[in-house]
């Protein structure tokens, strides 16, 4: 069994550009595979806190690294027209030499849409719009041209040149576990399916639901990379575990973060053992939200003691 891709999720809330670049370069130096940002106009629930724009930041980080993969968990489909997004993605894939992952979702925070005057339709509508956007991206990446007539988007003979470096396309990541709308989109269009933290307590059921959605459209579920997003509270030794656990519970104690569902709390050996369990379930990508916001110590422990044990 090959080692899964190991990435870190670094919501860019309250960081300077220098601090974010430092963490990205540390990930690259240490051999951590990927770094993931969020896509919000401000930190959810914290509009007065500084937070950098997602695509501009990803471009800056990819331009100043050489091997690290960068993506978003996940881009909001309402923020960018899919033609514009296709052009942005192919351009950044060219600039980065093929190191972009394109996560895309239907939007999750109504308040930021209301403040910005952006449309916020019902989830059914936003899911349909997401489906059309994913179709447009597929076409743009494969054909370097878009001709599309849908309910929400109509595109006529739109060139997208140059196309992406990655073939057949930059990986398309769709996150979420909704069985009525989201998983059918994953089955049809996603290269990677990401299970968010709020669903970590029902992994087996949701994997089964995805397999069922794939059967409905005649797709082999093995062609979809299973990805998981989880909080990791990594302590250098057993004596440090209580303090690390306390900090993790302070920052990520809400049930939505699923801190205790995967049990990634403890020493490197303990965390590695639990990660091996996720790999055995079929997860080929693991994206970790660290208890201390990607400190040098935690990134070092992850790279030197956890990843080699996988």
C-alpha cells in the first residue's frame, strides 16, 4: 500500500504574508505534500480579524515554492464565474508547473454573501450551479475551449489557452457528505472526495453512500481519491499530551471539528497508528488541521516521526 498524500490545512486567519510563506516553505523543506487554504471574504464569525484572499494567496505561495502542492478547502462557487475560474486555474497551473489542486464547493457562509451583495440561493440551487461549474471546468481543462448551455451558465466558443500542465486536469476536489446533492456531484465530476471534519463520526456510512452514488452513474469508486480533513493534536512526548489536548479542545472543541472522532491526539507513534487506520479504510489523502496552527515544531514532528511511520 502506497503512502497517502499528507497535507496541512492552514486557514489564513490572522497571519501575515511572511508567516504564511514561512509555513509553506517549511512544509516544502520537510517533504509535506500539500498546503490548503480556505476561501472566505473574512474569517467565519470574525469579520474584524485580518484574513487574506484565497486565490491571490495561493498564487503567491506557489510562485515562491518549487515542489509544494497548494489548494483550497474549498473555493466558493459563488465568488467566481466558472469561465473566470477556469482561466485562473489554467494560468496558475502553468505558473506553478502543475502544482494546483482545485477544490470547489457550493458556499457555506450566508452572512458573507449578504454583506457583499452576492446571491445566496437555496442549497438545491447552489448545488445545481456547482454541478454546472464542474462540467465547465472539465470541458475547459480537456478541450481548452468551452461551449456550454445550462440553466445557470451559458458559454459560447470560449477559448481557455493555454490549458493546464497537469493531465487530464488539475485534481478537482469536492467536499461534503450530503447524499441527495453533494455525493452525486462527487460521483460524476470529482477526482478527489473530501470528508469535512463535521462528518468524521460517520465515515463508513458515507463511504458506502459514495459507492452507491457511483453505482448510480456507472463510475468505478476506485477512480476517486478518498480525502479526509481532521484536526491533529500532536505532542512531542507523553508528558506533553495533556497540554496539547487542552489547547486543541480550546481551539477546536466544537463538535463540528470532530476532534475526538478520529482520535488524532497524542504522541507521534499514537497519531501514526490512528492514521494507519484511516489509510486502511481507503483514504489516499489526509489533510491535517494542527492544534497550534502549523508551528515549526509540529510540522517537524509530522514530517520526521509521523509520515515515515505510514
